[in-house]
């Protein structure tokens, strides 16, 4: 996996979560997009990357909402 793409995706996720009222939904949406981009860029597959990104983003958003 390209480390810079992963860092960029994490930054986008953090920015989106900080500006949204519903971190779970926003995290899932941003995670899906970032996961698809990373998956396509690394040859892993955009579909698989989007699925993984959705789960990770939703989990991160839920944790953000709980701790906020």
C-alpha cells in the first residue's frame, strides 16, 4: 500500500469528521471513497478497497462521535 495515499485518506477522514454532525455516516462515506482510491491505486481493487474503507470509516466515525 502506498503510505502517502493512506496518510492522505486519513487526513481527509479527520477533516470530514471534524466538520460533520454525524461522524459514523460521514466516516463511512469518506472511508469508502478513500478506500476505493487506495485500492485502485495499489492494484488491490477499488471494490474491495471501498468495502474495507466503509467499515473502517464507519468505525472511526462512531468512535469520534462517542468521544466528542
